[in-house]
C-alpha cells in the first residue's frame, strides 16, 4: 500500500474544515420553503419583553404584519435593525420574537438602536421558535390580517430583499 | 431561596469555578508529564499518569456537584441557574437542569471525560506502562482543550452581579421530564467513551504497536462506549416520541444525525476490532475507524453549537465559540489524521483470506456501515455545501435520508445473517447453504405471510422488512442450535461473547420488525371531540369522558379523561394533558399512551375549539415498543460480550495460539 493513500482522510478533513471555517459566520440569506406557509401562526401566551404584560396570538390579528425573529447574539440582526426601523417609520406593523436571548441585553439593545416593534415576545428558551421551525436568527414571517403565515424569509431584511417581498406583503389582506 | 442581602452572597459558585480551573491545570500536567516521561523513558514520570487522571476527575466532579448545588439551593446570582431554573421547579429537574443548556452540558461532557480517564487508570493494570502513559496523556490533551473551551467561552459559574434576580427563568418545559434526566448523560457517556478508543488508537500509532494486543485492549472500551451510545440514542428517540406530542420517533434532525453517525462507525469499529484481534488483519482500517468514530462524535456534539449548522433544538450559537470549536476539532481530528498518515502501517497484513470468509463479510458490513454514516454526514452538510457553492438553497428532508438509509440497512441485515455463521479464512458455499438453507426458505415465507395476516393484502415494504428480520433471527437461532448441538441446556455454557453477539443481532431484527410495522400499519386521525363523544380507530374505541383542570407544581393543565375500549371491552383510561408552565407561559402537550408489547395507543390534545370541544390526535401504532426493545437487546448483547472471561484473564502482550483457536465471536 502506498503511503499516499493514508493522507486521503486528512485531505478530506482539511477540505471539510475549510468549508466550516468559511461558512461559520454566514447566515442563510434567501427564502426557505416553509411547511408553515398557509398555516395559522401557532397559538402562544407569553409575556412582552417591554411591559411584561401577557400577549397572545389575538394581538397579532387585524392588519397584515411582519413577525421578526432576532437576538442580540446575532450580528446579522444588528445589520438589519436600521432597515426595520425604516419600515416601522413607514407604518408597517412589526412584531418581534426575541429568540434565545437575555432580556436585559435585549432591552438595552432596543434602547440604544431604536425599537421598530409594536411589542416583543421573550422567547428565552426558544419554545416558540421551535414551533415555528426557526432555523436561525434573523428570520421574518409575513402574516395576513387573520394571522395566517403567508411567507417566510431567512436572513436579514434589506432594501434588495424588501423590493421582492414588498409586493407580496402589500397584496395580503 | 437566596434570602440574604447582596453582601451575604454565597461564595460556593467560586469554588466550582476554582475546581474547574484546577482541573484544567491538572489536565495540562496529565498531558505533559506522562508524554514527556515516554519520550525520556522515565518510569516515574509515566507513573504520574494514573494519579493525575484521578485528580483531574475529582476536580471536575467537584465542579459539577457545585453547579448542581447552586441549582438545588436556587442561587440565582449564577446566570446559568437564573436562566434555566426556577424556585418552583421540582428538585430532580433542578438537578437535571444542570445539563439543560449549553454551559452545563459542556461541563458534564468534560466531567464524564475525566471519569473515563479514571476508568482507564483503574482497569488497565495489565497495560504496559508506556502505553498507559500515552493513552492518558492523549486523554489529558483532549481534556485540556475542552476545559479551556468551557472556561473561556461558556463558563457556567458566571454571575449576574450586581443585580441578582429574585426568580429564575425556569427550565425549558420540553426538558422537564424523566427522559431528559437520563438521556443526555447516557449519550455523552457514549460520545466521550469513544475518546478512550481514540486515545488507544493514537497511542498505538505513536508507539508503533498496532497489533492484536492493542485490538484486545480496545475491544471492551469500544463496546462500553457503544452500549452507552445505543441506550442514549434509544432514550432520545423514546423521549421525542412521548414528549413532542406527535408520535414520531425519529426526525433526521441534525442533532439526532449527530448521534447516529458515531454509533454507526462505532458499530463498524467493534466488528473490525474483532478481525484485527483474531486474525491480525485490517489494522490500518481499524485504527482509522477509531479516529473517525471519535471525530464524528466531536463533530456531532460541537457542530451544532458553532453556528455552522443550526438545528431547531440547538443551543444559541455564537461565532466566538464557533471559531474555538473549529480550532479544537482541527487539532484533535486533523492532528490524529496526520499521525495516522505518517505512522499507519503500509505493509499488507500477513494473514490471507478468501472472498468467501468471515473476514470478507465483516469487511462488507464495515463498508456498508461507513456508507450509511457518510450518507448521513452528506445529508447533514449538503445544504451547507450547495449554499456555499452558490447553487441555491435546498432542504434535505427525511425522505432523502430514508432513501439512502433503508437499502443499506436491508443489505446489512442480510449480511449479518451470513457473516455471523461463516468461518474465518475460508468457507464453502455448500456448507453455508447447509447451515442457512432453512432460514433462506422460511424467511420469505414469513415475510409474505405477515402482511396477508395483518391486513389481507400484500405490501412490498412489509415483505422485505419482515423477510430480512426473520432471516436474521432464524440464522442466529440456527447458529445457536448448531453450537449447542441441539441441547438447549448447553446454551449458558457457550461463551458470553457468542451469546452476546446472538442477542445483539436478534436485537437488530427486532428493531427492524418494529420499524417496518410502525411505518406501514400505524393509524392516525385528527378529530374534533367533546364530552360524551366516541371515536373508533381500528379495533379501538376512544370515549371522551370528561375534561378538567390539573394544577401541577409549576404548571396548570387542561386534561381530558378518555376510556379506551378494545371492541367492547374496557382496557383502560388515558389522560392527555395540555400544560401551561407559569414561569414562561409556554404550552406543552403531554400525550397519554397505553402500552402493550404489540401496540401503542397514543392520544394527544390539539387546540381547544368552541363549546368545550377539543381537536384530538389519536393514533394506533403497532409494534412500537419493538423499535426500542431491539436496542435494549443490542445493548445487553454488548454488555455480555464485554464481560467475556477472556478480557478478565491476565493479558498477554500477544494472543497465544489458544486465543486464536477459541475464536468464536
């Protein structure tokens, strides 16, 4: 047997490790098909991050809205935050799910970068995220006025992404 | 409760941290001193390996106990306790909350690594000192890396000072369950146990003694780790089945895949070690498997925490941790593969074997297990790769894994049947035909008969599944019959490792039966029901008797009492619950399950509807228990093989001719 062959596992592993290293900070940037599209947003009863009051699924109803999953540990969320502020200023309803995060850090974050959300849920242990099939933060769900999930975007929202999502969002009841 | 004023904070958590730092220092010594001793041929320094391993384990256990203590006394000044516990949490769950999230489970991981180190120090009296020093030195190196990782990026003893919360955030309700008390430690024991085999392999490579003695030392450790992995995976599947509330038992989630891959490779390794020990063949292959098995268990444990792969029930990922984990993986896996490339023997092994022999069947089994493991690895990493190459997004669903995994399992099951009865070196088709002819005829008959009896119509999957399972069971039983020469009372006097092998192989068949039946004959319906309603599914009638409320220690629950009738005979009551945990306001579905050996009746609550009605999910799952029963057989079989007397005999540095002659397993 040639010693050369014995290097094959090492080479394979090096390629794999290189791939890991290059993808370590990448987040999925495009729309993932979600089995939840067309389904009602899951029932929940959780406390609001800002006020500590109980919010439920009923508080999402009435007007089309975005539900944004974010966390302070996620650098991409920081990148998308100013764009969310912009959308909120245009009058678009955005609800936040603060995902697997620490409340203190989250409140501080909203105080320093501005708060585009109507309200935020603290999903500290990721329970709601589990039900939503959240893949990583940030993610954004498009909801119609009856609380049905109409679309899902994985990765940050920005002007380019929004130019494709906006027509879809504006057409929702 | 922490009742003292801020100034009177308990300092116990600091002792936990101090113990962890001490463990780190000891681990550094455990790496340096024995390995330097080997280098300088200094017996005294080599002899330090044992006491250092014991000291390291002691400090790690102190650290773990301190963390558990912080949970038990509700010390919410510790951030990790405050995020994962609550004063209303029952005490057993407070203890299991120690490994309920990233930091604590990492501490558990390193503590178990320390325990395996002590086990090696204790049960290796007959190991040559330089080998022992190398093994424990390498284990010390692994410890050093992972304790440093814990201290640097994931310290479980960090405090929330100066403002100490008065109440904790509670443990994730999904994890408040018996299954989660036992599942992670068992699985981690398996993962970490593979580090022993890994260390033996690297030590043998470094020392240039990749021989039958090395294989003999490695075998019981491999089997021990494999037993823990087997039970750990089965517990995880069982937990998901009753706790997630939808009756599935395997989801091909990255975290599950992460546990299955090392299991498959460890299975291959156990068999390959047998060939290396008995026949001195496949040395380079076996040592590579030992490295791959531990690498995959590292990859599995840590990839989901690094931000490279995300799973819905993963830990919050953090790029800083990711880089650290990658560096550790690079050193462990890359380093060992480099040593392998430089040191593995290139000379062809001396022994010869025919294509029709036990060696070839074991080799085929090895290749199939590796194919299965790499198919899963590929499926887990494929989305990442495709995305990286800019070829778009894909999700690899359960169907892909099933397409890959099922054919391989079928072939494996067929080969186990032949391989286990075949002879070393060379065998004859005629002899194998005589041994297995009966099984080969009876298996297809049983396979075809089963679907006809159960449902009255033929079903290809059932014929195949039951056919191969019958083949394996019959082949194993015929083998026993032959070995005990038709006298059943002689079975106990056959070697433990032979009986263990038979039991484990029958376990595989039992699991195959369970999977086949559940996949093909489960019945499931979602129905709207209110008080007094009945719903019939298969032979069973489910009667909605009453709905009410239950108050638990840290939750309120809606509950429904069902009576279940088998045709008209009352067979029991089932009470599914929907719990709302007060601390987080999160809702959990508690399924109610009526269990017998041949079917599970599974009732879980969906959404409340108007007028007191509920959406109910009712399932009848035949042979569900067999899926896990098979794994229990496998684990027991492994246990028997591990306690075979030849591992307890005073060991020789090379197997004597009699050891080769006694070859059975």
